[in-house]
C-alpha cells in the first residue's frame, strides 16, 4: 500500500468547508482561493485543501 503525506480525513472539500476551517466568510474565502492566497487546489471544479496546511497558513498569518 502506498502512503502519502496527506491523510484522506485531513482533506477539506469545498470552499464553504474551507471557510469554516479558517473562520472566514464564504465570500472572503472565495476571494482568497481565486487569488491563490490559500494553500488549496481546484479538483474537478471543486476546491480541496489540507486542514493541516490551512491551519499552518493561519498560524503564519497571525505571527
């Protein structure tokens, strides 16, 4: 079995779910995603991000 750095339960699917993780509004999150400001990718028309990377991003933003 192949292992990866990102566990499937660590993935956050959808901009609305990402907004809840980073405690931003949906509108703010869509803007940040479209501007490439968040560590996320679009897969099949849907945004996906690692919860761990999102939290690391927020910690770095607060510093």
